[in-house]
């Protein structure tokens, strides 16, 4: 089933809209950091599937890894791990991070 707009044209998919966004990496200064710990909590592990930008992944040792390139700064990880305190999150410094383009 395809979605159409009022004009009858096919509506663009979310992936197509996200393609217009740009991200300027602040090399060496990530705005999210994982705090070191023995084993990741269930909340932290859930970010592998809940982060809309796919910034979190599992490594072969069962640890959660983070790559902030492409982060949409939505705050999902901040909310999910609020009680566990496993991440340090702040906005990127001015001029860096996501640049939303509504195209």
C-alpha cells in the first residue's frame, strides 16, 4: 500500500526525507559518551534497536558501542538511560551536529 498526498502524488518515505539532513562531525569531541561500566544495563542495550539514527551497536564482547556520527540529537538515549546514568549527553557545540533540511 502506498501513501499518497492530497494532490495524488506519492508521499516520500521517512528515509528519503532523512537523506536531506546533513551532519558536521566535531572530530574528537563527541556530544554523547558512554560511561565505563562492567556490564551494560537493559536500558543501554535497548538503544541498539531504539536509537532512530542507529548510533548504538553491540560488539563481540557483549558491550554496547557508540558512534555519534549521524546522531539526530533527538534525546532518545538520554531519556532511556536517565535512571541508569550510563551516558553523558550534551548538545554539540555551535556549528556542529545535525543540520535539518526540510526538502
